[in-house]
C-alpha cells in the first residue's frame, strides 16, 4: 500500500472520529501519529516533532495570561458597567454586549470570553427584564467575530500561523488579521442588530427556578402522620428513598420559623412536612401508605427549597470538566459534595427522572440545591460556571493591575521589532508575561498548569505532525492536483471560496483547529500549483475556521445553548445567514489585503 493511500485512509478515519466525538480529539491525534510511525510514513522523531514547536509554548503561555485576566475579574468589571450605559434598551444592550465581547475575545479568546460573560449577561437580562435568549446568542456570535481580529484571538489562528511557518513563510503578525477581522465583525454586528435580533426566540426570564424548570409536578409536600413508621427515624434509616424512590429536599416543622434542609442524620418527627422530589408514579405510591398524606394544596416556590446558606443555583458544565461522561450516582455527587441536583437541562430538554443515571455532557445546565461554598471549588477549577453574577467574591481584584501589566509586557515585547528593530519571539514574549504573573502571585504556581488546555495542545501538535506526513508523502500535492484539475479553471478567487466553504463545513462536526490544519496543506499546495499567493489561502482558511455560526457545536455556542433555551434550528436559521454575510465580506476583502495573484 502506497504512503499516499495510507495517509488518505487515516485522514478519512480522523475526519469520522473528529465528527462523531466518540474518542477525545487529543486521543485521535495520538492514534494518528502512532499509526503514521508504525506504518513507516513518519519516523519517531518526525511523529513527535510537533510537540517541540514554539507555537505549543505560545498557546500554553496565552492560556496562563488569559487566566490571569479572568482570575482578577477584568471581564466581570467590564460587564458590570454595561447596564449603567445601556439600561433597558434591548437594541443598545445587544450592541454593547456584542462590541464588548468582540473586544474581549480579541485578547481573551472567544470561548473564554463567552464563559466569563454568560453569568453577567444572565444578570443583565434579569435587570432589564429581557429574555436571556435575546442576548446570549449575540454574546457568542460577538465573541466569535472578535476572535478573528488578532493572532491571539483564538487558538486556531495561532495553530494555522505555526503550521504555515513550516512551509518556509513568515508567521502571521499579531495584528495582521485585524483590518479584515474588524470589517467582518462590523458587518456581523449590523446583521445581528437589525436582522438577526428580530429572528431570535423569546425564551427564559422566568421569575423563579421552580417556574423556569417547571418542576412543580416532580416535587410535592408529604405530611408525616403520628402513626407513621418513619417517626423517630433518621433520613438515612427511613425507607423514603428505597420504598418510594423519593429524595427529601426539605422539612417544614411545627414551631420552626425556617424550613430544615436535612442531612442524613436528621430525625423525622410526627406532623413534619417533607418536601420530596420524584416522578409522578413514585409520588402517587405514597397514597398506598395510610400514614403519609400528600398535600393537595401544595404550591412550590424557590423559598421552600432554600434556607440559610442553602440556595438554588444554576451551573453549566464546562468542556474539560471531570464530571463529563460520569453519572451523579457513580461520582456519589450528593454524598461527596453535599449538593442535590434537582433537574438537568440539555438541548432544550429537561430531565427530572433518574437523574443519578444521566451521563453529564459539556453544556448541561444543572439546577442544584446546596451551599455556595460547596459549588465554588468546581468554579475555581473551571469545571462549572455559575449562571448568576456572583464572581466578585471569588476574584483577585487587588492583582488586576499585575494581570494587565503582564499582558501589556507580552504585547510590548511581541511588537518590539516595530519600535526598536529587535525581534523578540512570540514564545519568549509570552513566557516573560507568565513570569510576571507568577512573580506577583496573580497566578499561583499550584494552579499554573490547571489553566492550560493540554488536550488542545496535544491535538494541535499531532495534527501538525500529520501535516508533515501529508507533505512528505506528497498527499497534499495529490489532493491539490485534484482541486487544480477540477476547479482551477474558475480562477483563484473561486478556488479560495471553495476552500473557505470546505473549512466552514468541516468546523461544524470537527473542532476548528482540526478542520483548519487538515485543509491548510492542501490549500497551500493548490495555491503554489496554480501560481497563486499561498498566504491568501492560509489567511482565508484562518477566517473560515473561526466563523462557525450555523450549529451550536462551536464551544462558544454550546455555552449559551442551554442557558438561552435555544433549539438547534435557531442557530441554523440565524447563523446560516450570518455565515453567508461573513463569507461574502471575507472573499471580497482577503484578496485585497493579500493579493491572490502571487507574491
């Protein structure tokens, strides 16, 4: 079997695995490298050389610099001032959110920006009495558009720049993408304000969590009669859970002003009113026990599930959380963390029954009953984000000036060649910025490596090695020849548009970085074969990989999908038109700033 056939088969396998997500993307990358080495396509040294590329160090350092800005609450500070400026004006508020998200994403990356702003925007929506669905999609789209304006706006931009450098060309400069990125963002903003905003659904904004999740049918109040066998037993000893498959969330007791949020050792007394959670079938089984009585006039509200430090919270499961793939039962979530999950919202569907058996996914929103201090460790480790604006209690506001200083040092050093003639490599500039954060304890050493997305780094390194395999075997030239033969007759701009659309299409099922790194080698070789400027094609693919609006599969869109109560077709309807808008703008402007006719 020829090396080209081997690489093509592995490419198809990789595309399928990336799309299905049955195996994590970093593991897919490792499998590809192993297969390339075992089949003799690459040597062992070539297989791992992607891990030694300076772009890996640069991306890792930027994760830390971004973490410094996040931990000092800079984004939160900006968000808190939006309402003062915009007030209740939905048009103005939408525009401000998109502009601020775009500006932040240019520095912080689009996913980080979206994650930080989701709680802020939820709070703004509540204050302005605007459904969250009217503001959250503009937030995600604004962040995605902003991420395309600088080299550090997304990891994809950096990955393509690093991969492009392997062909002997200069990497992208820090602000090379800015002119076209800004113009495209402006067109996207205008579309969302005057067309897209009118297509947004009106969902969410209920006054209470119990209304929002419609859990009245699953929670009821049970009176413990004096004759009940439960009297005198602790909740652990009672058979409420085993016999009726019910979860006791609270106890209202005679003589007590506040309800009791019980623990396992709480004793049940006669005439206690137990607030229980369970399915309709399980609640109805209580009628079989004459010593228990369901209160027919029970009206559930948030106050009944909150007492003292125990409150109701909405939390969103983050992409790299250790919770993903596990059930509440296997993790012993309630016993370990003293938190009760009352409902799980996923893709517009709310789960109430058998919650302990539901495998958690990225983007799931959990309605949790418990103490804030029990949730905060998950927030600190970036495994969850709280969908309410309380981050001021967990950020290091006194270190904010050092976080800004560290980023300013990085930017200054990366631009030093313009002012001093001395070039400081981007990797060195970012590492100096990281040292500033560590030296001032803005980022503690113990949390340094938790800020870095190693899965992404592994995937990028492996895909860069895969690019080497395509180049060494001539696979990129073979595919470029097919493109040249079938589409070269239509002109350079048409070929550029084809690669742009191909990249956009691949980013829907695949990660943006993987899609860009798969298409780049073929695009560069096609440009060279047609006598065109390969940089034009590399830039076009970079923009295309960022513009993922058509489905909620882009991480920034996943973060707003459940909190905004969106449906899949909402993104298809609004995002497809936005994709067409940015496609037209990009195809018209990229050849202007990077002439397509040749270098």
